[in-house]
């Protein structure tokens, strides 16, 4: 029971971190664009918020995409009789393939 809670906390923390980094990147890109155009950094402040949420959305989707890709790769490797990718179980808890025992 404790392991499941710890895995969920790690996944939540990883998703929150990706959203935060994506949001800060989105806001930073907008501010950099204003700086390159030599206009005040606070010009169109609603876009700071918009780009923050857009970056956070992309950051969250990236985590989900990466997780799905690792799961797919490990399924393909299991079909070929190979072990899962090294270290993939440390950060993504995936369902191990079931073997048919006759």
C-alpha cells in the first residue's frame, strides 16, 4: 500500500514539475520576444498568463507522451523476448508483461 502511494506521489511531483517548467518557459519566451522587439517587458500582460498556461499544458502532455512511448517500447521489447529498457521501471511503473505458462 505504501509503495502505491509513493509511486503516485512521484508521478504527481514529476507532472507538477513539468507543468511548472513549461509554464515558466512559456512566460520567458513571451518576455524574450518583447525584449527582442525592444518594447516594455510588461506589454500585453495577458499573454504572460496565456503562454504560462500553454507551456504548462505542453509540459504535462510531454510527460504523458514520454510515459506512453516507454510503455510501447517495453511492450515491443517484451514481444521480441528482450528485457525492458534499462532504468525504465525506476521512473515509470509499468505493468510487466504476463508470460503464458503451460
